[in-house]
């Protein structure tokens, strides 16, 4: 009888390799479906080494813009300019001695009554009167603007020089017949559209159904004629619906000037002008942005003359677009509105979207009312990956540990628009949960073992 052959070293190596492959296949098959191990966003940048330029800007610390900054100071005296209309009465020339001078009572209580016949100030700053011709009463004919009283003195002096009538015997009256007006266009995108509810009864009498039509916002446009001295942004807003709601509007845009592609030989009428094209001081084109909220203590981002409107200006009140962030992973996938005027942290975002937080990963969105799992529980998922867009069009994944964020405010970063929040388990948390749910240990013991009595007990762990 021959002795059995002893295994060689090569055969032992082959056995070890086969065992390793089998264990590897078993491990991969067991954890290939675990999102914690296959999470493509797990290798993110920790918050503690995140550059400041990738952090979200805080929305707190802002104050409403004072309304007094949106209007121009009222003039102490009214200065004449082209576009004003003077009321002039000259006894014996403009009206007879027997006929009283005409009196104009304006509809607005802000304008005083005037006496005389209307004479508009032409674009060259002059008016034309009988027998004396043109009289300079405003710029550009004059080097500086004058008042109504000074204009009356110029009219009297013109007739005295011509020796047409004796001023001491005749009356000459000059007043403001109609002030000049500034015509602007106001476009508002924050006007509310009325909502109508329609209810209809079922023909079988089983109930009623209702439907809503309309609602939301609509764009409205209005051409305003603002009198001189009131041609500012505050008056334009007051006459077109009032000051816009801060929750619906971030800024007001004032566009000045005209776009003409013929001014630029390289431009084309088929090309849409960019904002840089509309910022041309040589042609008078400009875009002014007036924010409705600024940080406390910061200087105003516009000049006092920027709120003064001129003929041809376009005031645009745009509707504020909602900002969203998105969730996935162990949080229900969805699109959520980002708050407009206060900060939302990563922990608050998980709570706002009803995600699991320090509850052992138990889903509370159930129908049986149970909020506690069986056994000793599972570890809470704590790996929150924030996929954030960078200013240059790329993206970065930020790794937030919710357990650390609950203790350290520096770890609890702010959520910004278009962030994608993916909540998953850490690998150790997933492995612990797997063994807790899959592997069970049964312990059996016999407490009493006699002929007349027997007792036993069993324990299942976990």
C-alpha cells in the first residue's frame, strides 16, 4: 500500500488564488448594490479645506433701500428750460384794455394758476413775441437758467428798448402756463394677474368640481409724463403701482439712450446688442441698476443723479425668479424652493426636505405610523454630498459630515441656488447596517432539565 501523495507548493498557491477569487466575488456580490460603496459623489472636498470663493454668499444682513434715495431734492426756485410754456399778457398788444386777461386753472393742485396767453419756450431757449421778435429766456440761448421773475424783466426790457409802449402805463404779466414734462416708459413684470375660480356641479348630484384660471404675474407697460422737479424714480414707481415687493423684485433697471446699428459699421440689425454695447458714454447709452436691498453700512451703488429720469428713459421692474436646490439619495428626490431673504444651512435643508437626521435611518413617511425600527437600530446616514456649480461653468463636490455639522457651525455650510444634495451612508455605516439586518445569531439554553420539568430559552441577536 503506497502512501498518499503530499501536496506540492504550486498546488497550494492555486488553492489560495481560488479562495481569494471566491471571497472577492462573494464580497462584491454582497456589496455591489450598496450605494454607500458605489457613491460617485463620496470623494468630495471636505468643508474645512474648501476655498472661500466656493462658499455661498449670505442673504442676511441686508436692509431695505431708503425711499428718500430714489427721489431728487425739490428745487428751491423753478428755473426755466426748453419745453416750458409761459403765460404772457401784454395790455394793448396781447389783449385789449376792456377785456380781462385769460386765467388758466390747471387740473393739478401742484401747479399754480397762470394769467395770459401760452407761449412755449423753443429748443433754442427763446420765445417769440409780437413786435419784438425772439427773447432769450432759457438755455442754450443763455449761459444759465433764469426764474420766471427774471423772464418777466427780460420781456419788459425788450418792449422798453423798442419804445413800442410805455411800460409804466401798460401792464405786462409773465407766469408759468404749463411746466415741461419728461416722458418715460415704465415696464413692470411684478403685476399680479387676477385668479378666477370656476365651480361646476356634477349632473348626477355626486359633488362639485372647481378649477382656477389665471393667477401669477403679468407684464404691464405705461407711458408717464412727469413734471419737472418730479421726474425721478420714486414718482415713476408711485404712479405705476407703488414700490415693488422685495420678495418679487431684486433690482430696478433704467435704460437710457437709443440703439442704432448704423452707428457701428461692424454691427448688424440681426445681432442682439449686449449689455456692453448699451454702455457707451459717447452716445448717451447707459444701463443703471438700482438694488432694493443693500448690506447695512455699505455705500449706495448708484449716484443721486442716476435716479433722475429724462425723456426717453425706460424703467424696468423685473419679476424675481425663484431659486431652487435639488435633493437625491436617501432624501426623496425633488426640486425645492430656496428661501429668498434668509440663509438655509445644510442641516436645515435636510430637515426641510424631510430627510433622515440622527434617527437611525428610519423613514418616517409610512402608513402604519411606526417610527421605530426593530432591534437595536441602525447608524444614521451622515454623508451629505453637495454638488455645486463653479463660477467658470464647472462643478465641485463638497463633502459635509452631518454629525460634525451638528456640533460645529463651520461645517454647516450654506446652500445656494442649483445645489444638488445627495445623502448617503458612510461605508462603515452601510456595513454596520448590512450586518445588523442580514446576520442574526441565535442563542439557545436549557434552564431546567429534569424528568418532571423542563425549561429552555432562546435569544436572537441583534
